[in-house]
């Protein structure tokens, strides 16, 4: 999911194989979060398949593992004033492949 951090809301889902251009982003930084189902709010019903973490892989290399929602490529702030605000992920121009792999509580 592409995220607008000025309004702190989702812009639109990303489609497998889609091309993104840095010029589309106002500050040329990408903010992406992984959408997982089920999330922890539905814990009692889906206890055996809850997502425990999401690993982001860029061009075959692990760049981040998020253990708490929102699962975002650049991470998020956790200070007293801005909890949950998305941090930018600085990527070079050119062709890249991004994969987000969810892991359940069992591993």
C-alpha cells in the first residue's frame, strides 16, 4: 500500500509488477506498508495464523523486518508526539524488485 504521510492515510494498493516513479512522490521518498490479514484485532478468531512480522526484501536483500503494525518499508516513528507516523525509505532511481513476506506466530 502506498501511504501519504502528510495526511497519514493510504493512497492506493500496489499491484504486482507495477512500476513506480520517484517523480510521483512529492519529496522523492517512498512510503509503503504491507497489508496483512488477519490483523491482531481479529486475534481470537484467527489465532493460528496471526502475522508476527513482515520482512521486506529489495532486490534480493533483506532491508527491514517489522515486528509491529503498521508493517512499513521505512519503519515508523514511536516518539510521544508522532507514534505511528511513517518514515521515508530512500531508494535509488532505477529498476527494483520489492517483496514483503509475512511470517505467522509459528514461524
